[in-house]
C-alpha cells in the first residue's frame, strides 16, 4: 500500500473497489480504492493509507470509528 495514495486494505472486498469512508467523529469523508488485504487486528474493518487518514482527520489518534459505503 502506497502511503501517499488514496487507498485502503479490506479483508474481503475485491481489489479495485472504490469506497467512501466517513470519520464518524467529524463527518469528513474520502473516496479510496481497495488495493490490499487487512487489517489483521480484531475489531478493525479497514486500514487506510496515510494520505487517506490525513484527509479525514485521523492521523493524530491513529484510529477512528468510521462508516463506509461501496461506490463501485
């Protein structure tokens, strides 16, 4: 996963799937493309690249509650 791209890791979504991820704490959203598998930590559903995480304001905390929807 390239940290400067708008990408994400998901356990089961097809590679290339675009999803809109919204930080539930501040309402900021970003569209990312799934290009990796993971996360492998219990309770987590997505791993975002650094660029994507920065866009929705979760760099400081390192994790956040998010919701996501499949775009295509």
